[in-house]
């Protein structure tokens, strides 16, 4: 194996022509013979470079609208022949095959074609065949052939040639080969996903290829002894916490990403609603409120559980201003997520060097489709994301007393929040703000009691005359299996309840609600979150 390989002959065939003319000129300066195809050859000639058409090499015309042009022994023989194998060299001489030392290829824009909403025939035509074949052939034979698939690597290629008198190093060729195989794997996965999901309409295809890239290594995982990294999905651009712009602060940790994602997902439920603030701690909301302004909503959300809010994550559905920034920086906060922030707000946050400020732009659509993944020992669980939503007209009142207009609004608010609380979830809400949140207990009764206890504790700390659960609405993410959980909410002062229903003891629970004078609404939809 030769460490450095002189580049004498190069094949260029690219869809993305950025940097192409400059690269062609640099190669020509090193005396490299250029071979090209179709539009790439035209672009190089337009730049004043001498180029041989692929048909001149193969002595065979391009045909079938360009579907067949590089699939020829004189191309693939030049790519795959080992120069240190006497049999390979003899075959090259016998069949008049010249070696190709460099391949610069990027593939038909399949993902972009799908993203723009093209019809099926156009999408099919943008499945590249010859390109991936050349990329794989060159990458396999990286001992002798250099493969470059990404225009961002052109500068490094030129630097290699300049440093080694027109040659590339084995280390560079290995790196480019690894990148090339990743590129073809990504390309094939996007095509397979399109065929499985979009073209055939299968929610769970027989094979599910998932390709991610652009890793950012994090300091550690949930705990210091664990390693962690953030990867971004390849394909059409996504919108979420991973794509947010970090304006300031320390690097985000694994837990920061997880908690910020929980906060953003919840606040996005209110993206078309009034100014709303979500405060999250350990992936659970500890305070949520809507108000006339972000500042007003923040104060109400903080009042729900100011103890848990310390060191928490804040997400808002409106741009941040100076007043809201001042309030949010008055206690220790790990991360603040917002669609935008004005200059005054940015200046205030800048004084808190460790606080991370994330600007998300438009909030994600809470009703969007998508898939969620969870690893288990030996496999992965896959499910559609919980985008279920309930409107007022979907609710069924099953008690003698109907809810008031305010109780109805608070029921819907509490239900929206409960969807994002770890099960078993109980949420008390009053006047568009959470009054108490009970999360992650092994039984619903304990969640109801904990939420009420936290509300009472908050009232005592604030010096209020009564706990905010008095006159509140309570949401349960799943049905009450017994009336005891409901009665705990009654003892806390709740006057309305919203829950899925569906228990074999629904009649018993409804009777208990009637006896207590509650209004009870059934959704017919459960929101477990584990």
C-alpha cells in the first residue's frame, strides 16, 4: 500500500456545484486530467477548463435521459482496480482501462425534491444510481483512490495536494472513504423511508433505517459516569430544541436538552394562545400560566412551585422583553427558551454568563405527526408522537352539575398541562395557571395528595389566605380507578374535574362527584407519559 497517491486523473459529477469551478481550477493547476458528465462538464467548461466527457472515456453515449452514463467497465474498472495487483493491472492493460485517482461526486437532490412537494415521477427520477455506485467503488478502493462527496472538504483536498506535490495521504483517503459510505447510507435511508412511510403509507415499515449526523459531544450523560452526544436527524429540516440557536451561556448538557425539550413541547401547545410561560424541572412542569403579558404569566407560573423552579428551565411562547428578562434572572435558572428576544432582554441575560438563552424561532406545531423512540435492552420501542388534542366540543359532561365557563377553561388548561406530566399525573389549575402538580407516582391517589400538599405549601410561603386549589379544576391523565383519588381532589377544594373515563368503576366515581357537587368532564383520550 502506498501512503501518498499522486492524482493524475479525476472524475467529477456533482449535483451541488458550489465550489466546483474553483476546485476544477486547482486540480488543473496540478496537471490533473478532468473527466466529467452533463451539467458538471458544462460548468467546468464555462469556467474555461478543459474537460473530457464521460462518453469519450467509455466510447459509449449517455442514454435513457442520462440514466446510463457512468455504469461502464472503463469507469468502474478505473475505480476498483488495485494498482499493486498484477492481475488487476493486466486486465486494465488488456481492456484499455485507465486508472481514476480522484472521484468528486455528490448525489441527486432526493431529499430536497421530496421536501418541495414534487410528484412521484420526479421523486423517482431523483434517485441516483450511478453516483452511489461510483462513490462506493472509490471508497472501497481508498488505498489508491480518493473520494470526496462534500463540497466543504474541497479546501482540505486542495491543501493535501499543495502539501504533497499533487498527492493525497492514506489518512485523508480513509477519512473521505468513511464519510462517503456514511453519505450513501444516509441517501439510501432517506429513499427507504420515503418508500416505506410516504409512498406506501406504512407506519411501521419492515425495515426502518435511521441515520443521524453532526454529533455534538456533551460533557456527560444523566450522570457524570455516562457519556453522551447530541445527533441531528438527516433529511428534511426539523424544528425543535435541537435546532434552537444558543445565544449565550455554558454548553448544554444531556439533562439540559432533555428538560428544555419537555418545556418547549409543552409551551408549543399554547403557541396560538395568550402569553404563556412554562417552568420545568427534571422533565416535569412545576409551574405553567397564561396571562396578559409574559411577565404576568411568569409570576403566576413561579408562584405554583418556587422551590422547584430554582435551577429550572423556562420556556415562553412570545418574544422576551426587558421586564420578563429581569424577572427570570432574579433566581437561578439553567435555560430560557423563547421564539425571540429584544436587545434589552439580551443585554439583561448577558449579565448571567452561565444561563443558556435559546432562541427557537417559530414554535413547533403540537399537532404535527412524528415518531418517538425509546431504547430498551436488545431493541427499540417506536410509537407515533402524542399529538392528540381535545376541544371543548369533544368533552362529555357526566355529572348533574355542568361546569361554569371559567371551570371549563381551567379544565382544558389543566388537561393540556397534564399531557406533559409524568404519569400518574394530577394537575390543579385556576384562572389560567397551575395551582399544584403531582407527577410520577405509582398510584393516582398519591399524585392528587402531593399536588394538593405542594399547593398548600406554596400558599403558606406566599402568605395567601387560602391555597389556590380552592375552586380549581383538576385534570387526571388517565381514569380514576377508584373514587379515592377524586375525593383527595375534593378535599383540596377542586370544583371541576376532567379525566378520560373508561374505568369499570366510572359509575362509582361519577356518583362520588355528584355527591360532592363537582362538574366532571370526560375526554375519551388518555395521556400517559413515562
